[in-house]
C-alpha cells in the first residue's frame, strides 16, 4: 500500500505528508436490488488505476506543552476547479470526522486536482480516504485498515475501497469487499473523457435492478471475471450503459472506437461518463484523441 512521502525530521518547521490519491475504474457493474433505505445493492469489481491527484497535509499545531499554534485549519486547491462549497469537500469532512474522536491539531491541506470529477473515477472518495490515511500516520493514531474503512464508510460508499487500494469484488452499496485474483499488470489502459455530465441519481432511476428484471442473467460477476479476458467483451457488463447510452449515444460510439483500436475490453466506469479500454499493448488512438481529452498508461 502506498503510504506517501513523510518529512517529519527534515528540518522543516512542521511535519508534512504528501500522498498521491489514485482513481479507479469499475470492471463490470451489476445493479442487484433497491434497498429500503433508497440506496442500491450492487456487484462490481473496483480496480485502482495510476491516474493520481496530489495531496499535501501539513501539521501546523505545536506540540509543546498544552499550547496550540495560532495556526488554523486550511484547505486549498489547485489544478482542476472543484465545484461546490469547499467546506463540504470530502477532505474537510474526513479531517472533521477524525478530529471529533481524536481532537487533532490543526492542519493545512492542499489538493492539486488532476482526476476529472463526475466521471465515475472515484477521485473525491480517493482524496478523502488518502487524507484519513495521512492523518493516521501524521498523528500516530494507530488505526487499523478495518478501522479506517469504518471511518471512510461514513464519507461515501466507495471511500473504504481506497484504504487498502487493491482490486476487490464489491457488494452491498459498494462497501463490502471480497478478494479477487485479477492480474492486469502490464496491460494498457486508455481513458476517454467526453464533456458530458451524467447524474448518478438519474442513472440509477433509469435502471431496473436485476432481482426485478426477469431478463437479467444470474451468473455472478466473479464467475464472469474468472473467464479468459477475451470473453469479457460479451459477458462483463455495466448495467448503467443501456440507459446512459440511450441518452448519450456518443458514449456507445466511443466504446466501439476503443474496440476498433484493439481493446480486449471496453466499458463505462461507474455511472459515467468516463469510457475506458484495456489493451494488451499500447494502442494507436490518434483518431479518438483528436476529439476528446485522453489519458493512457500501463496498469
């Protein structure tokens, strides 16, 4: 697990922790049932990918005696503009969550945003969970991964995934994990970012859960992913695609372009609108990259 870079004894005035919160993609996504609390039970495979933000945490509270520093909590950002009230950012909420239980000294947080927002990549959730991990180390809280996951679950359904940050089969609302043997090392991933904002709430409203859909197949996602990767194209499905593609046909076009470029699997991540393709080797995507923002790397 990447714990970042810590500089507690570097001669700097205050301890600093720098981490690189990464994104994720969903490898298959089944909407299983609607819950009584209004949420949905899902079945998906979360896969971390090396598209990263930069998160810096500086402890500015002094530890001498009972005195605290005159410094106060700060949260600043750079890079991509983050919509909404900064006070409601998941990083701020993560700090407040731990502060309520451990009375933490003030910190200054700076987030350099690189992961596009609202595209099904989990960037905000990753930022929050990496901050929990940073605070745990900076303040020597000795919280276990299980305890950190419990805190993360209070911030968002996919936040706990980023604590251990390894491929898992997720169920429940996306917060119950089972190990999966999945080796994508050395494979190439291409992300396509169309300028489309898909409402997660609207996407869920358009999907008929599998337990209520007599046409839905009962084969588990785990069984489907256990098949050779060349069979994923026909068998590993994101249930959001049917309704989202109907509303935004360009997404279906991008998916076909990824397959035409040689992807052995292509899909929408989460409820969209980011599309991705997995390749055995670096592809030629010049025809796609002329029209959209593209990121690519090895896994």
